[in-house]
């Protein structure tokens, strides 16, 4: 996710605490938050796909999906 969008999420969060948001801003905030959560999930999934467990014998094995 681009830094500009993260900055916009923060601006809207601060504004919602002080002044309140218009309906259009609330919709924008919700869409940006959904996009941010999706990006975090993608990054976590990619990280877990490249994670290996090492047993007592020193053998590596990939994490399994449940």
C-alpha cells in the first residue's frame, strides 16, 4: 500500500476524533481501511509461505496450511 494512502487514513482518523467526518469521508475511510487490511494479510501470507521450522535434527520443513 502506498504511503500516501496510509497518510490519508491517519488524516481521516484524526479528523474523525476532532471534527467528525462527512458521509463521503466515512466511505473513503472504510475503503482505505479495507485495502490496508487486505495488504497486511497478503504480506503476512507471503511471509508465512517462506517460513520454515527446524526440528531437533536440523531438518527444515515448510509450515503446513490448516
